[in-house]
């Protein structure tokens, strides 16, 4: 394969990945550590965190046993899988740090954002409300 063709394939893969990343970023706030539910004093274990959608370090789109990955829409997962395969051919590994989240986790993140940003209105600019998570994550 010529250098020009390899560059085109890599660029196309990056474009697909960029689009998928934009969708993820536009739908979800950055990942935060989730240790307890709103109003609860019970600390959750790592397994419980994963069930809520928290992804471990170095999770990939192929980690289908993780709810944070399996909960993504099929179209988004397919795009991420294609981009990941193309990147691997070029020696680049892609990890997913945010995906589907349980409503309780999203509520916790929103509560934390209200504290950080000072109001629900401002926090909602950066963190999706549990009832307003975009379709790409379903």
C-alpha cells in the first residue's frame, strides 16, 4: 500500500474517531470518580461503580462486558470499533474513558457540577441531566 493510501486511511479513521469523540464529549461530562449515590453514605465497590457506567483505565470499545461500553448506541459503537481497528493498523491504541452512565451516577455528577459552577443552569451547560442524556448513549 502506498504512503498516500495509508495516510488517507489513517486520516479517514481519525475523522471517524473525531466524530465519535465529539458525540461522546457533547453528550457526557468528563468522567469523575463515583463513590456514593446522592443522599447515601454507603460507599460502593469498584464492581458497583462499573455497573453504574464508570469505565476502568484502558477500557476499549471491545470491552462489551462493561455497561459503560455495552450501553452505547449500536451506531456509535460501530463507528468507534471501525476507528479503533484503523488506528491499531497504524500502531495507535484507543481507550474509552466515558460512555453510558446510570441515572444515579449522572445525578451525582450533576450535583457535583452544581457545587462547582454555582447553579443548576450553569452546571447543565456542562453536565447532562439524568433525564436528558442524548440518544447516542442508548
